[in-house]
């Protein structure tokens, strides 16, 4: 006998669940009010009573704390119930344990667990629960999941998927595969939102393996454009918070994201999944912070802009060299050289009648070699003075102690980070590989190596991060990953796409990252879900990725539009915008090669249309609508339609230009238009 056999019965059951959730919400509202009233009573009593026994105060304090804690739990429960009211669940499996006494039980799966306190049973299971994993991993037939104590084997006799919106069931599908293609196609065909959304209803089997991987110390995800790697990584964070509750919280996780706009764009996913947002930072902030924010430096965005604007060959060579493993090996050899040669001990007159021999000071520098070089001066001073007091009964003043420490520090020639870094290139015989810009500004490629030297000599302060997530992995060099390895010993999820690097001269592949960390599991996401088959096929002709598998969702062919001059091109873009505004779509991305081009075009378009929003490197939020931006800033974002202007052979001709063009066209979900005047870029001359 199947529970809720027909769709009509399922609709009736859904309404019962919704009524029960509403009833539970009302009960929690009453409970919250009771806790608030009780706390107010305690407060009034404390204010009105002058002579209260200390024991009574202690007892009342404990009661207040207990009421506050219970009240917080009730409020959190109220929030969770509110979240599931519109979409209580999205899937169901009927599972019967092997050799079990009971018949197959229906397991409804949603974003959160819903427990029926009266009948003492789960009516809805959290998608992250072990038993829910079978929904994603198995078809009808034999299945299993790992309970806290054992592996549970059995059979799935029924599998259903539902599309429920605002408490109403739009349709129900009997499904015998992982996630039914009809559901997936409907979800993929919808318009882009102003934020990334959760995808729990359409998680695929290969994605689920990544989300629930709780063994890898370093998980490296190589995902093709549109494979949903960022979303999957965030769902993985939500899963780990659920699976490791009590040992890890949202505050223990750190995300390294490419920019503030992207951080804002993904900020909705974890709250939708019932988790608090996690701290976010950038590689630049981490590196600069280690150096106490003392140095001016070129940002990664500025480096990429320089590479797009006729860069010198010397600039490219400097970037390329500092992104090699040989460069890291040379840094390590130089650190050993500094250890052996940069400390020159001399005699120090401690008091009027007592001098400390240089040989003895040098011996202590070697004795404390377990300390970073710059951290030895303090312990050396204490040890030398302790020995002097024991052997010679000498007592020194605070001023004499400080003077000794100062003298010992002066014996070390590696106290200045920039000078030490210059010394490295002199020692290497490659002084031309380091160039300081105007106003003593460092090139971006130098920020990580200087930090690497600083950590080697200064040591590393421990941090409380328990899981680190790094997005756009391809845009960081091996030496940057070496710094991360030294700073964060925790588990890591690292994700990106080698084909989407905006700096091909200083990027990393999954294999390079694995080599940097020595250990690490590489998992690939090869299926592209974002774009239509036609757009994906177009992008593949720009930059071929043999591992990419396009989803079979069809749409219009991308169009390449030629014009006589720039004015005609701009006029056409205005027409394309007008056409978009009449369409059912919500977001249009006009993606230029560089920020300067985007800014100039934005100013021209605003003379015709007011609703164009310029997204720059200084922006901090993603806004839905008509956006004009650079390919660099568009990375990780997606739009219903995309226009790529100025696709001529003068604007798109170098390897980095090709990367930018690939990134731009792969942002489109449903429609893609390329415009140009002059001669078409060879990267798209296949049409």
C-alpha cells in the first residue's frame, strides 16, 4: 500500500503539513512571548527589590540565562519554520530496510527537518541528513546510507519530485533517476536572480559526492564554466555545518572570494539553507595584513588591467617567473642562506665591567633555531642575562636589558622586509626581476613572496579558522598557495576553472594546487548547466575544453552583429537593451574587455537609457537589471542575456584577451549577442 498514492492525495497531505507548520509557528510565538514576559518580570523584581540575598541573585541570574538560551532556541526554530512554509519539501523516497519488520516508509525531503512532537516522528528530513543522501545517489532498487552506528541497506520502491511554491504544489513527477530531467530543465530555464540561490532540489549525483565528502583534508574542485561549483561549495559548507554541529560553526569558516560584488552575490545561499553567513575576505587583505598593512601595492585588478593595456614584456616575465615552483624553491634556499649568514654577532658591553663575547651570542642564535629568526632576540636576551646572573651574579637594569636586546637585533641584517626581498634578487643574480613602482608601490606579484619571507622570519600567529573556502582558484599563484598553507592548517575546499583565468601568466591548475599542498583530492565537475547548448557550443569554439559536457537545453544561436562605426554599434546596443526590456528576462550583462571600456560605454549608453548600472572594481553589491561591467568583474556572475561589445581584432587578439572573451560569453544563460565594427576578432571568426 503506497502512502499518498495519487497527486490529489499528495496535495491534500501538503496542505495538512502546512497547517501543522502554521500551528507550530503559532505555538512558538506564544512561547517566545512567555519567555519575554518572564524575563521582564525578573528584571522588574531586581529593580524593585533593594535587599536581595546573594544566593537569590545567583539563582535568579542562572534562571535568566536559562530562559534567554531557551528563548533563543525557540526564536531560531521559528525562523526555520518560516523558511519552510513556502516550500516544505521538494522530494520523497519510500525506503524499506532489508530484513526489516516494517513496511516501506515515506521520507519527505526539504531544506529543514520538521518534527511532529505529538506523534514523535520526522515528517520532513533535512536534505543533509544521511538518509536524505539516497534521494540524490540512488534510483529505484537497492540503496543504503550510513547511520551514526552502521550502514543501513534496503530498497527504494518509490521516488517523487515536487515543485512547490508559496505552499502550492505546481506539479509532481514520478522519478526513477537521480533528479528528473524535467525538474532540472524547468529550474534552468528560469530567469537569473539578483543573488545566487540554493539548488537543493536539483543536486546531481556527482555534485552530491562533492558536497558530502567529509574525508578530504584539501578538496580541489575543477569545474567547467556553468557547472555550479561555487553553489556546490557553499552547499558543502552547509552540509559540514550540519554534519559537524558542535565542533564547527559559521564563524569558524572563512571564504576567500575575488571581490566584494561576488561576495554579495553569493551571500544569500547559506541563509537560504538555514545557516549564518560566514566571514569573507580577499587574498590581498590576507597578504597585506600579515605585513601589517605597511606597504602600498598594486591590486590584482590593477595588474590584470595593465596586462590588458599593452604590457611590457619585462612585466609579463616578472609575473611568469614568480608563478613557478622553481621560484618557491629559490626562496626556500635564500631563507637558509639568511639563517647561515645574516646574523653577525659582536661583543656587547653589558655593564661597565662585563662584556658578552660575540661567540657566545652567536651560539645562542643557533641554539634557539626552533624559533623564527626575528623571534629569537627576546629569548636570546633572557637566556644570556639568566646565565650571567647564575654564573657571575650580575643583576642588570631594565634599561640594560633593553639595550642588549636592541644590540642583538642590530646584528641581524634581515629586519626589513623590502630590503631583504631586494637582497634575494641580488643573491639570485636576477636584480631585474624586482621593480618597485612610483611612490614605493609593490607589484601585485611581489606581495605574496614578501609575505612568504616575512612568515619564515617572523613566524605565524595561529588563527581560529577550521575550514577555508577559496574560490576562483586559478587566479592565485603557487607562492600564494604556499602562504595560505602556512597560515591555515585547517581543512580546505578550493574551487575554480583553469580555463577562466584572467591572468594566464600567473595562474594555477588543479594539479599545480595539489602539488603545492602535497596532499589533496581533485574532483571534477564536467557538466555545464548554466548556458543553453548553443551558447556553450559557441564558447567551446573560443576555448575548447574536452572535459565539458553541455546540458541539452536549447535556445537561440548567439548572434554576431557587424557595424560600420562605433556610433552604429552603440545605437544597436541601445536597441538590444530596448528589446531586452520587453522580454520576460530580468538581467542583462553588457560585458566589456576592461573596466575603462565598460566605463566609457556606460557613459555613452546613459545618454539614451537611464537604467544602466556600471559595476566597477569599487562596487560592493550586485544589482539585478541592466549591468555594464568588465569580464574580470563578471566572473562567477550570470545573466539571462549577455552583450559583448567591441569584438574586433584590435580589442581581442592576445591570450589574455581570449580568456576575457571566454569568461564574458560563458556568463549568458539564455541569450548572447556580440557586436563589433572593423575586422572581427579571430577568436570568433569561425562563424
